[in-house]
């Protein structure tokens, strides 16, 4: 009997999956595109329908439909399996509960809690009526699986205990907390709150945000869990902590429901709160995601190689509209989000919100300046973040040119510097000059100063990167040569003798055995119709020998520097001379 993985691969082709994310162009029997996993101008990402795999010659990304979904969607294998099984219509058997991993137990605890919270909401008419008064429909409440945490201290804890979850599992899932008094029992993290489940991009629920229910905020029947905990955890919003299945910087609220619309419309809308998001979806903008319960990351990939939330959005579309509250906090949030998005190479616009309103208010209220139509107008009239900031700086300066100049240098030019295109930079320099009256030459001078300051800040990092690149310069040559050797070894009619390469690279051959198939695919794409294979191999063999000689030369120079024995010094100098002589021969043979 075929496994679920085999069934999924039978029903879903690599071309179908990859082309639903990026545009593929025909390249002989293969397909090519710009790689979605690193920035590039020339396509180096190839898809082989015959092999059911992909490979990028630029960054080395490779695999099948499962690894593609894992990488693109930021999922683990189980998440990719669920995602593709749903797409292929392949049912997945429930896992053996006795063999569940810690992660699987936490996923199940979160899912059980979601069901529990949903049932609570249906039984609490007052909370339901409040949500409807805010403009939420029954369909939205069901689709987003919105729930309610009772104001009691241990209701969820008791429920999960009944479902055979341990204290450790509940705590590690971020569902309960330890009291200060160790003699007391665990207590629920979320109490008296409207619950918004947070999902990963496959739709698995991984965390929660709890918004305090207005009636509960005035008081409640809950008694303290310990003397030091004399009241409900404060704050309008309470979020799950980071766990082994939830990282705040790797997810955005609503992304699982928004991603298809983001791809289709080629832009995303970023709001702050869950209410903002749900009402935006109801108004027809299903490409909306929210930051609440998460944390924006300023990189595309973390140190742990986890794709960040804005990194995921960037892969779906480089265009984003920021729509935060019309207050100081909202302005600062737009600033930070805009700066991060620009640094990731995104085109960033800002939607203007009327004073004192957030997107949820704008959509749900009645009147000539409110409602779904007003929201659509705000999105349609959104301005590039630099134009948005320019208007604010000029308004705040009150006609004072010097004050405007300082504001432009401090608050706007760093955004201009973040733009990748020189043409775009000059476009905005002219726009700023026309609006402020400051000469373009003065703005360009200040921009150069900012560029230098930012350059000095990153100089050490760039130098370190350069050193790493030099150190591993020989690796791509080894990889390409061994790929050719593995490929030729598998063929009956060989163009070259693979043993010549294996003999030369005997010390590193084992390192590449695990990715043998990827290397064969790489060689096939490059050389299947090439008449210059032997010539290229000869050139690469010379290159790799030259790299090895350079490494040996560095070692000998270090030895020479630390030597005191005259005889040994003569031997090393002799060896250095031989290395330089061979390098000269290689140079002449080219």
C-alpha cells in the first residue's frame, strides 16, 4: 500500500506546486525562475518535472514538493504534509498517541484548547453579542475559530487534565502558569478574555492572543491563585509566550487565510489588531495580516534558520500597505514596520487613518467618512511611506524651513537610503525638494553623509562575509566537479573518465555523498547538451589545484614566520618556491 507521501506525489506535480508560488519559464525539458529563497537578478532556480525536484545554482536550495513547501511556507515536515495532503485530497491517519512526539502533544493540547474556547463562546451570549456589536459575523467567528476563556482560574487546566495532558505539557504549550506559591496548583494563562487562535501557514493552531472582555475588565468572580497574584493579568491583550511550536517573529495573525489573496493581488495589508484583520477580511480585503500576538523581525531568516514573518510575506509579494491606528503609537509602529520592510527590499505604502480611528473603527462605523467603502478608499489612496512621512514632517514643522530640514534628514533620508534603486532615490530626492524648497544638491549631500554613516556601521560585517567567501571559494568548484563525476559514473556512454575527478577529490568525496542526487541534477542541467564538458572539467581541475596550492602557501608562510631553525627554514622556502612555480605553470596552461 502506498504511503500518504507517495499518494500526494502521485497527485501533485512539482511544476504545479512551484508555479502556484512563482512564475516559471520553460528551459528545454526543465523550468527556470528567479529563486524565491535568495535575491537574484538572473534566474538560477531550476525545476525538473521528470525528477520531481528543484535546484538553485545560486544558493543551493534543493528538494521535492515537501521541502519546497517547508522552505517557502516556513513549516516543519508535519506541517508540509498536512498542507499538501489537504491540497491533494489525501486523508491522513491519526497518529498513534503512544508514539507522539513532544511537539505533536503540544499541537494537540493547543487544538483541544481551541475547541474548549470555541464551545465557551457559544455558551456565553453576552460575549457573542459584544463581538457582533463590533461588526463580526457568525461566519467570521467560525472561520477564525474565535473563542472565550472563562474568568475562572483553572477551568482550562481541569479540562486538559481530563484529556490526559500533563502539567509540563500544558505549561510548555503556554496554556497554564506556575503560581508563586509552589504549594498551589497550576492556573490558566487566559482568563476572562476573547480568544483569537494564531495559526502557522498550514492552518495548525500554535498559540493564542487573549483580548480582555470589556465586562470582565470591570471586575469578576475570579479569585487570586496566590497572595502575590491579586488580580487578573493586566493589559488589554495577553499573548502566548514563545514555545517550541510558536515563535513570535516567524508568524503573523491570519497569514494562513491571507496568503492566497496576497499572491493573487500582489500586495499585503498589515494591520495591528485581530479585530482590524477580521473586519478587513469581511470588507473583501482577504490579503490582510496582523501583528498582534507576534513580533516583526528585521531579517528574512533568523540565526536558527527560521524564516521570519515579513520574510514569508516578502516571498508572497514585495508590495505591502501599512494600516495602523491614527495615534502616536500607531505612527511609531508604521515607522518601525516600514523601516524593516524597506530593508527587506519591499515596496512600502501607508494608508491614512482618520484621527482617533483604527481600521476596525473605520470599517464598522456608519457615516459618510466610515464603513467598508471608506476602508477601500484608504487602501486605494495609500501613499509611499516616504511621501507619507514627508507630509507629516512638513506639517509638524509649521513652515519653519530649518526644522523641516532637520526632520527630513533624521526621519526621511534614512528611508531614501534604504531604497535599492538609484532612480527611485533620485525620484524621491526631487519630490522632497519640490515639497520642502530645500535644494536637491543639499539633500544629496546629506544623503551621502547618511550612506557613509550606515556604511561604517556595517563595514565589519561585510569584511567578515568577504573572508568567509574567500575561505570557501573552492567549495563550489568541488561541488561542480563531483556532480559531473557522479553523473558520468551513472552513464553508459561517458564523455569523461569520472575516476580522474574522484582521484583528485578523494579527501572530500564522502562529504558530498549525501547530496549526490542534487549534484547529478546540477551537472545534467549544465552539461547535458554541452560540447565543452572536457574543456570545462580541465579548467576546473586547474582552478581547484590552484586553490589547494594557495591554501598550502598560506600554511607555509605561517610556518616560516614562526620558525627559528635555519635548516627547516631552507626546506620551507624550497617548498614555497615549488608552489609558486606550479602556480605559474597553471597560469601559462590557461
